[in-house]
C-alpha cells in the first residue's frame, strides 16, 4: 500500500531482500534506474530518502495498529509520507540549487476567496479522494476524504473536483479557486481538451460552478498539491 500508493510508485517486488542487512543496503546503496552521469548522485539521494521514510511509515503504521489498536486512514498516512519525502528532498537539493523551493510553495488566495485543493490516490480496487479548503491566511478551514468506486486516475481526479464543487455549494462559499495537480482534468474544464471518460463529470462541474460569484480551476505542480494536502487523521 505505502510502496504503490505514493506518487512515485516504488516497486518493492524488484528489491532483493533475503536478510536484515539487505534492508540496510536498500537505504545506504539504493537501486536506481540508469541515469545520466550528472544525475546519479541526485537520484541516489532521492531513492535513499524515499525508501528510508517509507520503511519508517510502514513501521509506524504497523505499531499503531498492533500496540494501540489504532488504524489510521491509509490515504492520510500516504499523503503525510509524500509531504515528508518532499521536505527532505527540498532540503537536500536546495543546498545545491537543484530545486527552487519558492516555486514549490503553496500560495494563499486573495482576500475573500477560498482556495480548495483536491487530490486522488488509486488503491487496489478503488480510489481515495481528498478536499482541503484554506483561506487567505493559509489556515485550513475544513478538510474531507472519502473512498470512490473507480481505479481510473483521470476519473478519480475529476470526481475529486466535482466533490469539491459540491462541498463549496453546500458550505455556501461563493468565491472559490479550485486547484488540482491533474493537468488533463483542468484543461478539460477549461475546454482546451476533451476526454470521453470524464466528459460527463466535467460538464456537471461546469454547470454547478456557474452559480459561484467567482470560480477558477487551476493546475498546480504535484509538489505544491502535496504540501497543501497534509490532512489531519
């Protein structure tokens, strides 16, 4: 779940682990795909961070269930893991100017407008979608998460936006900016492209959104969306 659920989709079945020391080797000398000579060090660092923090998350998830009888929402745990990985990677790469951390920061909306970020994660036979609303101060107003019956990433992302619009109307918010890291869905909502699998969902979204005093649909990088999606358990 933790290996496949994150946006990086690590393949643990490709790991060779026969004894305890092999787990240590995965972190110290992680397997990476063929890389250009200038990218080897960067990819090794990224893989080491991903594997180490994923192992820690699995251990914590297991201990909470076994010793505290506490079963956290897997989607929330995975989102928290993604955020931790990005924080570590940004710290590593910012020292060598490999990433512009300012470009990866979530930006608050203008005064009087709520910003709603949505996300989706594909599980084995379903998907989890999340919606989080923040105000101009960057404070979380409300957050929601639920399971939906689809394994199509595009459908899941579009369904997340539809749910966010429905929530905004239910909460009587009339000025909203919706952000998603699914560029295809956002472009479909902006009538730049069309996909039959989500055409009906997008039409419903645009129909409901017509009632808002202000409404926009924006694409943001996955890294920005992850930071905005640290949901409470």
